C-alpha cells in the first residue's frame, strides 16, 4: 500500500507578529512500505523519527528504510515559510499599557495576562513581563479593566471581535505592529491542485466583490482582509 500522511503547520513570529520562520510537520503511516517520497519544496528537512538520511532531488524528498527496521509511523519537519505567505487574512499584534501606546520592549517589570503556553505569553515573558495565565480573552479584559494587570498582548482581530460585541468596553487599542502576519487554511496536500485553485479563486472573487470586506466589518467592525 502507499504511505498516507497528516500534516500540521507551525510559524514562529516576533513580538510584533512578523513571520520569522515556518515549517510543516508531516506524520506518515507507512502501511508496510519500506520507503516514502514526499513532494514539497523545503529549505531544510529534519528527520524527527530515526537516523534515516533523506535524499532530496528537486521537490522530492525520499526516505528509504532498512527492511524489518522500517517504522510503522514516520515524522519529519520541512522548514519553509511559503505556506504562510500571500494568505487572505492579516493579523497584527497590539500592545497596551495602562491605556497608553507601548512597545513590547516596555513590558519589562509589568504584569500581563495571556492564555497559558500561548505565543503571546511567551512574547511577554521574553521581554521581562510577569504573565498571569488565563483561559479566555473575556477574563483578560476583566483583569485589564479592573486594573489588576498592566497590559495584554493579542491579535487585533481578537480585540475587534470583543469590541464588536462589547462596544462600551473600557479599553482601546493604542499600539499595533506595522507589518501584518497571516492566517492559513490548511488543506490536504495533493498533486491535484484543482481544490486549492478553486479555493483561491473563490477567495479572490469574495475579495473582488467586497464580500470579505463586508464580513470583516460585520463581525470585527472593520475590514481585516487587507493589510492597509
């Protein structure tokens, strides 16, 4: 049988939401095969399972295993930023400190609240902030408006969504990164690009006829489909 796989995409962002690097981790079920060939363009391929060295030729990466020693499941990481580029949505990271514009660098010695183990929690800690772990944005805003924390870091669309539901909330966005980060729609990788082409075409049509703009304004209070 032919090996089958699942994949997950990961991105590392800086404290303003800009992409630093990205990768895809693939989990193959070998189904009795003693080799597998993956098609994808990667800057680097990292074997996460054993010592098998990949053979890379163009966009084909092949792992050949030794007979009975072939694993039933095999994992590898392909480092590439390509999946995170030219996506239909944009996100930027906002910082507030007692209602005043703040840079990430200014958070040292301050207290923030963010979801446990989240990217934003790690960013705040990396700049010396004391982070209070919470479960929801609702809890974060309650702590912020009660003066129990100094600031919070999050994607601007999260705040826009909250303000759309709670227009009288006693906080505001006062600092945002100028560069946008992006959100992807993961799909099963295939040599047949018809579904991906249809999806991209549908998004282009929704953008062209103003539907994406209308949806952004309805649910977030502004157009989030543009980097402007």
